[in-house]
C-alpha cells in the first residue's frame, strides 16, 4: 500500500520536521564524538608536555651549583683539621665535602702548602637551595639562625663573592651523602657495564633463536612451545625477572650480589624476547627469492642465512636491539631485587664489583630527605631521558636510512 | 687466579687452537685438491670443520666441569677444568685434521653443528621461563611449609613482624594477602579508568579522523609515553601528582594522603595509554573497509559507524588490549614503590594510602632480613600469584587477538 499517497501535506511537514530534528541530533552526537576523540588525544599529549615541563623546571637548576669565594690558609696543620683553613663564619656556607677534600691538597698540589690563597669553594646545599629559591630561610617558620644565615648569604652575593657555576661535579662525582658533592659518574659507569653485558648476552642468543625459529625450525610442537613461551616472556612483569636473578644467579650460581654481572644477566634475559621478536620480523621481511637464488647458487642453508638473509635484515635487527637495550637501560624493578640500589660512591672497576645504574641512582636520590636531592633526581631523570631519546632516535634514523621495501 | 682471568685464559687457548685447526685443515684440503682430486667441500669448509671439532669438545668439557663444581664437586679446580678442556680441544683437533679426506662431507658436518648451536640458543628462552617458575615455586613451597595456605589466601591482615617466630606450627597470623591484592586491584582499576577511554578514543581518532600528517606526529608522541622509565613515572607521581591531589582534595573538603592510591593509579594510567591505543589502532585498522562503506552507504554518520559497526567488530581486539593493560598494571613496580604506601589497607577509598603486591615483594627482598625467613619467602609466593595471573591474562589476550585476526583475514 502506498502510504505517501494518503499523506496530507500537514502530516508530511510534521514528518519532515521530525526527521530534521533527529538528523540534527545525530549530527550533534557525531560532532560530540569527534570532539571526545580529539580531546583524548590532546589530553594524552598534554600529559606528556606537562611531564616534560615539570621535569625540566625541577631539574634544570641542578646543572648550576653555587660557589663561594673564601680565603684559605693552607698551613700544614690546617690540612689535618680542615675546618681551621677557612674563617669560622664561613663554616656553614662552605660545603663540608669541599672542606674534607682539602686534605688532598697536600698530595695533589704540594706547592700550595703553607701559603694563603683565595679560592672558589663549593657552597653548602642549604646555601645553594636558598639561592635557587627552593628553600625559604627568611619566612616566619625559620629560626633566628637561619634568618641570620640568609642575611649573610645575601651580603656575600651583593659583594659578588657567591656565584653560580656549571655543575661539573654532577657528572664527575659518584654518589655522596652530602648533596652538593653527589653526582652521576658511578651510576653512568655502572649503567655502561650492565648494558655491555646485557648486549653481549642477549644479542647473540636472541639473534640465534630468531634465526632458528624463522629459517631452520620444523613446524612441530617444540617450535610452537618456544614461540608461545617467547610471547609470554615478553609480557612477564619485570619484577619477576628480579626474583629469577636473585634465586638462580645469586643464590644458586653464586654471582656476587649488586654486581654488574648479576644485573647484566638478569636484564639480558629480560631483553631477549624483545630482540627475538624484532629479529624475526626483520628476517621475515627478506623475500624468499633471495633465499632461493642463494640455494640455486649452491649455498647451504647456513651460508644462505649468513651471507644473504642476515646482512639484508641487519638494519631491522639493530633497530630492535637498540630499542630493547634502551628499555633495559630504564629498568629498575628487577635490579632492586638483586641489590643494585647500593650506595656506590666510587665507580666500579669490574663486572663483579658492586655497582648501581642510572635509574637505581634516581630511585635512591628520590628517597633522600634533603631538599637538594629533589633537583638532582629530576636532573638525573633529564640525563637518563636524553640518553634514551637519543638511542630511540638513532634506532628510528637507522631504520629510515637502511630499511628496504621489497 | 680469579674467575675472570681463568675465562680469559680459556678463551685465548680456545681461539689459538681453533685457529690452528682451521689453518691445518684448510692446508691439508688444499694439498689434496692441488693433487687434482675432486673434493666434497671447499678447503675453507674443511678448515671450519676442524675448528668446530676443536672448539666444541673444549666448550662442552669446560661447561660440564663448571656444572660439576656448582653441584659441590670441590676437588675440581678452575685450572683442572681448563686443562681438561684444552686436552679435549687437542684430541678434537688431531681427530678432525686426520678426518680431512675428499669423501668427508665437511660442510654438512659444520651445518649440523651450527643447527645444534641455534637450537641450544632457542632453549635459553624456555630455560628462562623454567627458571622463573622453579625459583618462585620452590621458595613458595618452603613458604607454605611455614605459613597456612588458607590464611594466606583469605587472611585480611598482612603484618609479617607480628607473626610468631621459630614456632613449629603453621603460622596463621600476619600473612593474609587480601589487603595487598585489594590495593593492587584498586590501583589497577584507577589506572584502567584513565587509560581505557583515553587510549581507545585516541586510537579511534588516529585511525578514523586524523589526517596522515597528524597521525604520523601523534603516534610517536604517544609512544614516548610508553618509553619513559617507570622510575621516572614514580618520581613524577610522588613529587608532582600527589601534592596536587592533596591540595585539590583539601579544596573540596576531603582528606587525602600523600600516598593516596589515586596518584600512582593516575600516573600508571598515563603510562598504559599507549599500550591500549597502539593495539586498538591495529585492530580498528584491520576491520575491513567494506564494513565502513556499507554502514556509511546506509546513511549512518561517521560516529554511528564507529560506535555501532567498528567497535563491536573490533571488540575482541579491544578487550585483549585491555587485558594486556591490566597485566601491565598488576605487575608494575616502581610507580607504586615510590608513590603508594607501605601499610596494607583494606579500603576502596582512592584518597587513602594502600599497598600492593609488588611493593611488598620489593620491601621484603631489599630489607636486612636473612634469606629464608617467612617474610622473604612470602615475596616469592606473591610473585607466584602475580606470575599466574599475568600469564592467564596474556594467554587469553593473545588467543582473542588471534581469533579476531582469523575472522577478518
């Protein structure tokens, strides 16, 4: 039956209006949905922006450190009780660590002994924090002593006897319980040692596993088991690798606790699935014609892989490896379990000595009560993030430059 | 001699012997070939054959010796192992060089050894899983020898210090794990409430609305969120987010702790956004174009197409991404260690401090307790639960994605 024929113009207009209303509503909903989607992305990216601004604003000041000009009396007897080497009213302004290190003058600069000189000394962390505006010494809550100290600092600053210098010590010192003396050096050395071991361990085994699975393995139960197992390992919480490291490497094999070796082995196992998965993808991208051409020339299976497939997939493999190592470099949880959060003032000299790594150093500093450690933690984060971003960027560049589309 | 020096000595001997074997094997083969005899393999391959048969016995001998010392055969010193290994290498060298012969299928022999080496390497990943499982299972068995299992599962009080020491009976006090799991789920819940909508909607925007240039910028930006180390997120949560939460709660007249579950939860959510978005992006992209076209041709708006066609079609993939996100959140350690509390607390209030499974694991194993006390062993039992739960989540998640891919492949 034809409905429209019986429809009066009024009824038709009403229907039209209803459809229009509904359409409008639907279009509004569509717009709203679009807005939600854009909003989510903007929100996610603004988290990132907020995070970076926050870290930079907290950490940038640590790259500068206050230094104060003092008259030092290098008399022989003062080098034993170094507090006497400087005027008494400077004791709470000059760093304790700097004073302690005056003892080394005798050995390092013997010509100074017995003379008097003006030196730029490292300032105490309280002074440094006050000058950076991180710590209030003049407020109502502060003691009379603190207010007096603030006045003295202001006076010294007006005389040009206090100034900010680039914080070299942050990169050349090891960890220290004195905030202004602490630096990243030993953690950086530790990170490099651990990463070298991680790479040495996970790269050959990962690439070999991937070659086996992709080029040699028959499609049987064992192969499937290995594949499922690798996918699961990639998703196992990292802290469980720490439990493995503690129970197997340290307690069973007797690897020294806190050593770079224990860390490298543990992180190596953790990085393995990442390298295997990316190597397999790189090998799979090499077309079969390459392999068949090699077989046609009389190559054995292994020589085909070694001389043809592997070189062609190398950029992809290296990209995956760099990403895996960068991931391992930022990892902390398993290392805490195997004791790599120890206090390490001197850089480790071997793989068996106690070591710490950058993220573990950040964790240790984050737990320190002194205000001066906050900016150092944030600055350590900035250093770590720069290294990681550099690594990931080089991985992307490598892929862009050498990737071949078949 | 230290272990390092021993290893160095071993490697040097091995390299020297294998190099000699290669040269001798190759020379011999070249000599035979120069006489005009047809040979099965190239001279270099005979060299490789000889080198392989020199190195492999030595490595096997050294490995066996090392394992023997681990299991308590203390008479075997490091020097003895190296001497045995070198002897094995020399025997292998002599044998392999004498084998060089036109009939010898040297390249097949080398090929077999290489395949064996590749299989051995593949076993490392299996051994890793086994290692994780064995280490946590053994310690857990020891733990449940001291602590009542039912108490561990159903107890509501976690306070290892209160547990009686040195008693012969099973401990039924202080090891109730419920508050730890409640805390873990509370923080995971907060994280997923943040990550799921933001991640999913971002993925929809990037795959359905965004121009290629916006997509090419925003995707790597989101990936950066996944690349930030968790210790950094932890510091961010504790130093920046927690005070903001306390201040905001104060404004609206609520009392919030500086270790409120909300801070690590929110930050963990931010961390998980890229996991959800990149996986969802993949599955939404692999929904066939014809389904979109059909819906649009029927007059559906774009958002209706997405809500009524795309999302239901991609649902298995989205659920799988969610499960993977949950598994990440459950096992996440550093954020909660730095920003959540230490005190077990059975509550649903996100403004109160709670503790999680991973926090207690770290706390138990970084303290001064001797290894083997119920408290340190408890860490392994908690680890076992964590392993099993994340394993199940991962397996379900992978099988869901596979089913989805099969449906539209």
